[in-house]
């Protein structure tokens, strides 16, 4: 069997959300945040990168840590987390990494001679001396930077954080005397921060760090979409920019948070027209779908063309929180008129074709994961999130599986290239008594097999369901009904 790749495309013990893919010298490099398994906050790791040959996106190589949190003088005490970055090759041929920290109002810049790093601190994006006295950029919430070096060598910086209805940080009302001295400066600064209300853009000087002028609105935020064409899909966060031919494609997370939308313009800074949704990490909107097929959560990613095929990178949530996110990707098509149709989330992703209909697969590559408790809105403060079926990991993060499988749970995989598939074997543990029905659709109407299930064991064991699956491209859904709860480690197609 030839090498395959599935979603998530990196090893299952790796958590790189907010993925910005870039093609440099024949390799696709992924730059993103760095979560951990069972994390307690966003982006607890240092920046790392992975890369793969553009003609073989099954062959991902770990390039190591490319930038540490404490390399920036503003975070010398290592108290803040590095959030979503972007990288561009500057006019001088060097590679520039743009990043932000935990709502701290600065955009940092690091530089390297190689796209694989390591990167060294370069400075903070700032105004020239004649504007704002040369201070660092603090307006409109410096956040989620994206950067583009255009064909003519001009460089553009995009950023912003625009939650509809909120204007300032909600900080606890605490007596300043009770706050440790080392934190007082940070909290005082945060208390003065005003969120932006739109997606912003500015041109940089050739030094890659100095603004040419005051930033301007690029994409309207949720409070400013009336009559713009961006209604219900206003800018929230997650700026990403690509040039496709003579057009500029701005990808961003909308006010819905779970979806990545795009806008197109003939110019890098102005004139953007809403295009549509590219992907939702719950498939909401795909072919009119209104109910989620997976736990929803924030989303961030970008586009890349590798070996003639365009892809959209995005991320999914695991562990019942927003703090353990993993990168996924899907092929997309840019039509002759420049439009992009929303794509469905799948298990096969970068494989570009269905996975082989024989063999053992990790259960956690499921792209459909629902139970009666699955939320149709994002609310990670709700303790129910920990009770629903979810992808999780052992405490050390090395073993990943699906847990809390219960009555009316549906687990789906799209797609397999089936040929004579007659048995499905599941590695399971827990206490459960009921029925496993295998279907070819999420509605459960196209039945392929059914088995009675009864077990009580904390050790992994195998159950087998006899099936009759037509040859060709097929989705496989596991539908559980009964009493108890179980975990699923692997699924084997025989």
C-alpha cells in the first residue's frame, strides 16, 4: 500500500492549530500556534514547524522548535503564550516571522535565513518617528498577524480581533494591592486595551517592521457589515492572505468563529468583496447543513497551492476544550470565475483520494462525531462539553482515542475506497450493552451491517461486525445504541 495521509495530517501527538501553509523552494511549511494534549490554555508550546515536499504531502518532517516564547524581550519572563503567526520571504530573501502574545498589544517580528528556522528576534512593528512618535503598533488590537510580500516587493501586514458587541477586555475587579507586583504592569496595560472592530491592513517599509502609514480597514467586522455583502460573515479574527494570479484572497474567521470565509480584491489593501465560506469545522453551511457534525470551536488557517492543487488548512478541537487543537486540510477548487465552493471536512484530507478500504486506522481520524450532548453552539464553559463523545488523549498525549461513546453516538469516516469490505473490527474498552449499526450515511438509512455488543472491560478488546459494503468510494458510519459508555481506539477494515 502506498503512503497515505489523513486528518489530522501531523502525528496524533502533535497539536499545531492556526496553520499557515507556505510553499518555499519546493516544500510546504506549516507555521502555527502550538497547543498540547489536555491543555489548560491556548498555545502552551513554543513555535515549531513541519514541512513536506509539495509533490508528497504524506511525508511530513519535523523541523524542530523555530522560536521560543522568551526570545522576545517583552516576554523575557516567559509568562505569555505565542499565538497564531505567519511567515513571508522578504524582498531581501530572508524569512520573517510575525507573531503576537496573549492579547498583548504588540506584533513581534523574528527573522531567519531558512524557512525551517531557527528564527531570531528582530523587533516589534512600529510607526515611523514622524507618526505617533515611532511607538509600537497598539491600535485596533494587534492580533493574528498575516503578511504578504507582493510580486513588486511591497509588503503588507494584516491583523485584527473584532468580537461583535465587545469593546474592552473583561478583567476581574481585584484590589491592586492583592496583585503580585510582576503582574500589575500587564493588567494595567490590558485594562486600557480596546478591541478592534474590523480587519486591518497596513503597508510596511522595506525594513519589514516600520509602518508606512496608519493602518486602515480591510474587512468589516460584525458590527459594521450592513449593506457591505459581509452580512452574518463579518470579520472576527484569523487573518490570512494569498495572491492568486492577479487577485488577492483574504481568508478569515467570521463572527461565527467555526467557519473560514474568504474575500477577493484586485488590490492588496482595499476593494475586498465577500466570496463565501471555504470550510466550517462542523460542516455547517455545507450543502445547506444547519446542524453540526462535530464539536464546534474557533478556526484559523490559510490556502496553499502544492503541485498544482489548492488546499485549505484549518483546525479541529479535541479533549473537550479549545486548548488542544489539531491541524486538518482539504483540497479546494478555485473556479474560473475566482469563486471557491465550501468543502466538506473529511478523514482523507490531503490524501486527495479516498483512503484504502483495507487496514487499521486510528479511530480519532473520524470527521463526524456526535451524540445527544453535542453542542450546536460554541460554549466551552459548559461542563457538558466534558461529558459528550470526543477525541481525547492519555495524559502524556501519546495515545489518542475516542471516549464517552454512548447511546445515540454516531462516528463517521469519509472516505474509503472499498473493495470487498465484509468485516469491520473495533478496538474498544469500557462498559456497554447494546447495538452497533454500520451505515453508509449519517442519517442511518443506508445500512451495511449490525451487531449486538456486550462487554465490561477496562482493557482494549476487539469486537467484529459483519458488513456488506458496495465497492467504490464510501463513507463509513458507526452508530451506537444502548446503555453504558465506551472508548474506541482503532477501526480495522477487513
